[in-house]
C-alpha cells in the first residue's frame, strides 16, 4: 500500500462520495479491499447517517418521539448503506480509475490466499 493517505478534509469528502486526487488511488483500493473494508464502509456510512439522525433531535416534540425518530433514521440508513456496501465500494473504485469488479476480485484473491495458507498450516500440523 502506498504511504499517501488523505487528510481529514479529503477523507470527509471521500466519505460523502467525492473523488480523491490521483496520488491517493492506491489508498482507495486498499480502503475498499483491505481486511477491514466492511468496518471502513460502516465508518463512511456514519458520516452520512449520523448528521441526519442528529437533526431529528432538534425538532420540537416529546423526547421519546425524537429519540425513536433518530433510532429509525439510524436503522434505515445503516441497513441500506451496509446492504449495498459492496456496490458502493465498486463504484468508488470505478470513480478512481479501476475497472468494475476489481474490488471483489482483490478481496477474493486475498481470501483464497489466506485459506490456502491456513490449509497449508493444517496439513503441516495434522497430516505430516
């Protein structure tokens, strides 16, 4: 992975759907294909969902109603953003110059390598 990382403002722009400079292209690939890609996607979703849910607290009305509106906004927002997270990651990669499907292919290759390594350790330990 390249050592270049986005600064906080660039990351917020990226999390909101913006395009990063070309020098951060490798970081984007790592961001959406790394071991913690799902958690990173959830963090990016929080940038969009939490401000919206916070607005419901400012509305007039009973506190119980406002809290339930916040909870519903969070549940629906996270449900849809996480349900379509893989597609969102592929779209981010296409936006940064990669071909569609490269994120899934990279994650699958890493998964196969990890499974092959685990299988080799198993064979070495129990079958020799």
